[in-house]
C-alpha cells in the first residue's frame, strides 16, 4: 500500500496445515470443531483459512467454502501473470484465477472440472475429495491416555521427535492406521466435521467413491518412482538424513548415507499402491542417527 502497488499486487495469505495438536493444549491452535490436526488427513489437518486480496480484481467481502489448495498457487499466479504453464509436466493444482474474480462453485477449478484431489499421510494417499464428497480409505489411529496433553493426536508416536524441537505426529505405516473397506464417505460441504459417515446405498455416493478410486489409480500411475523421497526431513543435521535405496543424492544403492552405520528405507504404500520411501521412522524417540527401519 505504501508503495502504491496495491492494485497491482495479489496477496494470498494462508497456512500449510492445521494446528499441531501434539504441542499441547496451551500452544496449539484450534480447528473450530474439525477432526484431527497437522499431519492427518482429517479436515482438521488439511482445511485452513485463507485470505486473498487484489483490489479491483477480487471482489471485496466475498466468502466461499469451495476448495482451493496450496497446489493451486502456481497455475493461478501464472494465469494472472499471463505465463503459460509447462506442457510436459503434470501439474497437480488448478487455475483458480476465474474463481477468485467470481467466487462461485461454477468458477471453482476443482468443482467445475470435477477433479479428484488426493490427501496424503506422509507419502501415502489415504483420502481424496471428489466434488462435495470426502473418501477415506484409511485413517490414522489416535493415541489414548494423553488427554492432558492433547486430543485426536499422537504425542508418543516418535515421528519427528528431536528433529525440529517438536514432539511427534501420527504415523502413516500400516500399524498406525485403521483401514476402511468400504471406505468412509462424508458430504464435506454439509458435514465438514466428518461426524456422520454416509451409507453407500445411493447412486450419488457410489459414483463419488468410484470417481475417487479412479482418480487415485490414475494419480499413483503418474508417479515416477525414481523421484527422490519427498517426505524426508531436510535440511536437518546430516545424522538424521534417511537413505532411500539410492534415491537421494547423498545415498548409494547399498544404503550408505555417510552415516556411522547402514540405514534402510521403509515402504509405506502397502496395498494402497506402489511402494515408495517413507523416510522418517525412528527406532526410538529422539534417535534418528542409525538403525532406521
């Protein structure tokens, strides 16, 4: 504003995830009733507020609960700037420039194109949204007995203990999940708190599940297994760097990462798809130097 660039500037203010419940009641944020928190595929882990401002372009005072994702930043900004997106890459986000100028469902990139968007736990796509429906194939199991610290959380899971001065997050391996067959389905517009799973008896719900499963298969097929593990805790001290069977530059195919000992990788896709490295599982709380499993 002070530079006189207000009418030439898009401001997009949001958060990367829901509140970090494991930090404790006094430190973590609140979800407003949404289930779960940071690191989880419940809405409390992925649904966050956002403010978008561009006087003269984006209408003031409008509010919408239509889906917009952080993945949409690149295609949306490129559209506003008149920059063509690369044609040889799969872009996971959608262009929301029209929606920002006319915030109705018919202009929303995800809803108008009827696209499926995946919700990841670590490197595992455990849930997906299609139109107004949210489908959970698996959900993280909350730890009980820690209500004095947090609820709907995993304060003793050992997920990121010691890496960033934080505590833990709910893990994503099979032993930490509850699998759902048939999947849990919610109408996320009517029930954002995900309290009432829908019966799969209606043709509309069955169609949503079928589209979500088709979208997940297509997404998994599009992944390049040679791409380095995207969920590794970097940058952190070298001793905490995992090794993904040669998939990271500092690792060789034998599993040597320049550490005192050998470390391996844990594949966490299980029966949900092709295996990839889940690179942050420590043998004990705070010990990520050697002996990864």
